[in-house]
C-alpha cells in the first residue's frame, strides 16, 4: 500500500456513515451535493452491506490518493483555514495532516486501511460514528433551508410553486423501520457516536423513541449522543432521557443575537430563542454536556455573527460552523459586494484582535476540547475573515436572491427591509 | 515496486532526546539513564550533556533516570536536573513533569524535573507514542476498529 495523499485522504469511510431523511444512505455527513455523492438503492435496513461493500470504491480512491469530487466542501474549508470534516475525522483515528506519515502508520485503523487496500476497498468493520437525519419535521422555515429539512418550508414551497412535489416520506415515519434500525444498532460492534438531525429533532417522534429504546438496551452507558436543535422547543422527557447517556453533545442552531434572526430563521423570535438557549446552557453545564453554537452564516447574518462569538467567548460555550453555506447559493455571504465583505471582515478582525492576547497560534482540530473553547472561537471567526476577504465574487446572484425573497415574503407578509435596511439599495437594484 | 525498495512504513522511528545537567554542588551525581533497557549513560554526571536514542515508531517507550549513592549528610545539594526531554520534537520536559513518576527514598513524589533524592524518575508509554500523545494532549476520541 503506498502512502495515501495527505491532502485528500479521509478515514471517514472506515467508521462513519449517514442516513438521509428519506432513509437513503450516504458515506459522509459533510457532503452537501447529494446528487454528486454515491447513490444507493439500499436503505437503513441494510446499511452494513452499503458500508462494507458499496462504499468500497470510495475507500479505494482515498487509499490511491484520488480526489473524490463530493469532498469539495472539505477542500474548500481547508483552503480558507477552516477546520474541515476531513480533519476532524482524521483526528478521531489519530491522524494529523501536519505529521501525516507517522500518525497514519500509528493509527489504530492502520491495519484496516491496509486490509482494504488488499481487498478492493472492502472492509469488515461496522460504522461507529453515525449521522442520522430523522426527517424533515420542523416548526421553523429558515430562509436558507430546504424542503428536505423542513416540513413547514416544504408546504410553503409547494404552495408557492417552488417545488413540484413534496419530499419523500421520512424514513422514521415507518415505526417498524425505526425498530429494525434500533435492533441493528444494538448489534453494532464498537458503536461510539450517534448524531441526530432533523428537521427539528425535538419535535420528531423517532428521536425520543430511539433515545428511549437505546436506554432500554443499555447502550446509553457506552455511546455518545449528539443532536442539533433550533432553540424554539423544549421537551422535559427528552432532557431526562439525555441525562442517562454517557456523553451528550448539544448543538444550538443560531447565527446571531439580532432581530435579523426573526427574518432568517422565520418564524422564531430571537428573545424566545435566547431564553431557550440559556435553559439548555444551564442544564448542559449541570450535566457536563458539551454545548456548542452551530452557526450557518448567510449574507444577512454574517455581519452579526460577532454577537454569537462574543457571548460564546464570555460564557465559554463552543462555536462550530460545520460548513460554509453551500445551498441555496444566493444566500452565501460571498454574494455581498466586495466592499461590504471587506467592511464586515475588518470589524470581525477588530473583534478578534481585541482578544488577541489569548489567541494561541496552535491550530485546534478537536473542536470539543473544553480547554480550548476560546481559542477555537477565535480560530473559527478568523476563517470567516479569510473567506470574506478571499472567497470568490458571487455578487451576480442578487437577482436570484431577490426573486426568492419576494416569493417567500408574499407568503409570510414580511419584508427584508424591516430587518436589513442597510441593504435596501442593493436589493432595489436587483429588482426588489 | 522494486523488491528491495522499502515501504514507507518499514523504516520509521522516533527520536528521544534528553538534556541533563548536574546541580550546583561539589559532588557530582551518579546516575543511570535508560531508554527501553538501553543504557544511554551510566556514571558520574560531571557536566551538562545531551543524549538521544531512536526507537521504533510503534514500540512502547520506557524512559528512566536513576540517581544513586547520594549521601544526604555530606552532599545535601547534589542531584540532577532534566532541562529538556523531547520525543520527536514534542516537548515533555519542562511542560509535562506531572506525567513522570519519581519513586525515591524520601517518598517525595511531587512532579519535578529536579532529582535530589536517590531513586528513579521514569515514564512508561505502553502504546505507540502518537496514540499516547493524542490522549494526553486532549485531542478527543481515538476510535478503535
């Protein structure tokens, strides 16, 4: 086996996989472009066949140093100094990009990589680290979200003619499918981490059911649970279930403490979001859970992400932005004119500099190290400075943006001008 | 590939380097320095000196420094100071003294890089170095297949 390419190799296909809301399987949680990733007729019922056999050609490409086109999100993040999913997955098996050769050989998975290279990419391993998309049940209809992840948005899109048909049924609507999946999880070897996404996890019945059944099976003592919530709902039963798990990683979806939130994460209200957030932080600290903000800055919120960073920094709460926003492309911060981007970058840089005395030069990849929370916040903020300054110019997307916003606003009866008046001339010149 | 060509994984090792010096005292300490049962130095440490040793990338690592035959009545100040200890350029001393055990005849086990009692100061890494480093530096999970 030759040494894989340190710039493209990712160990994720040896221990991770994902279930989409429809029950389809994917080999990575960070892939945004679903059409460009491996498609399978298999579902959660036969995930092992998918993992051990169908994903083989991805493992082979990784070992042979090829660039997998679906991995472009991670490559883009690394290009702009952001910690990529690839780097995080490498670290989970002890591999560091800056000392690749020695840490690759030292990895507990080294013999598995070798075995796959000799078996056409196949593996006998089981997935240990899952992302489980439960479905699209959601009480929010965020402007940058899509019908696959929000049932409320799906209804609105259909009404507005933005989609022809509703998304496929959620796989978790089939109770027998959920039961079968729990059964196979219980049989899994070395199951380590389950990360749940919605929709909104807390309103998805399968979330509570899976948590409860895993407790019944005693798996809660050995596995870590992660989930993301939109901070608009609370469920005492779920919090009690979570308390029974070995480790809980809680992701809170919000980009800013500014009333633009009420437009972007419609129909949430920032005051209510803030109150729910404080409730989670309080219980999280009591239970020693890992709590992080999961931010997805868009062109309208990027100017205000400093409000999250400041709160997080002062309260020692982590911030993790998993990807630069990919779709819808017209909501990306790169759509802003260069002078606006530069202005936002300078303000963010000024904020970073105000904390600079504490800024370590070390590149932090383990975003969950509680001793590095402040450093990681600054590192994450720095990646947006870099992206704003050096990302490509996508300002030609304004007309598409305006067309989209006008349709949504016709349904919602609101106007972006009430929330972001500073962009009025840009919006007007694009047809608003 | 040529049959005699080495694989990238065949010839990798890691370097352990040490810098020691005797404490200010009329009598110089008698020490023995071992890495994985290989004696790097044994005798009177007259002056500051550096030493290094290479071990296989995947091997366990045992490092020990013994201080012997110190007479506390005649020679209260003698001893040895470990100025630095690095494994593959990862600085363990002075940063990580708490990882070393110091078993001595005064039962003083506080973390230190100053050996002033007869006894043995040691570190045993019972897994490949980079896995151990991953754990002690708080890099998070290290999954096992």
